[in-house]
C-alpha cells in the first residue's frame, strides 16, 4: 500500500485531496497545525476506507518542525510514496504597510517548508526509482501581484522550482506536478482579506473538491503544470506575449477592491 503525505490537510483543498487518496486505498500522513481537525478527518477516512492514517500536528512556519516530520516518520518506519505540498497562505496589503512577521511566515511556509520537505524525502524516492510530488502553486505564479507581492512571488518560486526538478527527475521514475488554480472557494480569501477584490467579489468560484479532483487526475498522469479552467489557461499563457507593463497594470486592477 502506498502512502501519501499531505500538508495543510485540515481544511479546503488539503482535506479534499486526502479524501481522494483514501478512496483509492492509499495510506495517509496528514500534517497541519490543527490536530483536532486532523484527528476528525483521520477517523472519518479510516472508517470509510480501511486505511491507516498518521496525524502530525506541525507548524510549517518553524524550520525545526518541518524537520521533525521527516524524523518522526523515519522512526515509525513510514515511507512516503506521494508528497503533496498543499500548505500555504497569502496576505492582502501594500508591502510597505504589511506585517513583517506574516510575510516572513509566508515565505517560510510557501517556499522553505515545501523545498525542505522535497529535499528530505526525494532521496528515498530516487533510491526506489518511484514517487510522485504535487506542489500547489497558483495562477498567481505567472505574473507579479501588487497588493499581494510576496504571495505572488512565492508561487512563482513554486512553479519554476517544480518545473526545474521535474526535468532533473525525468529519468528517475519520479514525476513533479505544479497545480496552478485560479481563485476558488476556500478559507484562503478570508485569511488573505481578499474578499473585496475584483478577483473574487461577485464571482461564482469553483469549490475545493472540484480543484482537488482536477489536481489529483493530473498528479496521477504526471502532468508538469496543471491549470484548471479555460480562462485560467488563457490568462496564464497570455502573459508571455504581453508587455510587462500591461501585465502589471492588469494584475493591479484585478487585485484592487471594487
């Protein structure tokens, strides 16, 4: 039985991905700060699908706790076949007016924790000549994002890093998928104070389950970059053919409050 490690599994996209892996009879390691929510989800999935679920309450903004994930699984003799880097968050503010601690934690969770987890678990995948990695990026990865500058930049890192290592691992039997959704219904908008922006306000957004199903399908196929939705694909790819000054102005317009 294969085992999938999913970060940010206590809600939204992470929870929906956990359900899909459980449905297909993969054991799970669920990681998030909210242990109570993880335990509830673990009980639900164990009962429904007869799988083994390991819960790790960890704060990915702490480098030490990221390392603890690997060391504790080593101690338990749990090998990771599928690594799902889903944890991440954003913030809506001019950079000069933003809270530095939040920006620092965003870089730690969105970039450093993701990169370190891959660096820790990848050697075992290479030794087995099998494994799959899913990194949750965003359509934000394709352009700069005034009012969410650090978040957009962090997702650009996730996209480019994912593409680079997918190339390095082509002959190793390992695939790396960058999932790049646009805005969708989750707790992200509230956490980032983004509800009043043109990007979100008044729009009917896809749900977490829909995005999870899309991402899971392309993860299994080994798609390098997976962008759900025709308009998201058009917008992400049109950036390459547009003047940078236009891209910046359009991004600012969409991010501004209505």
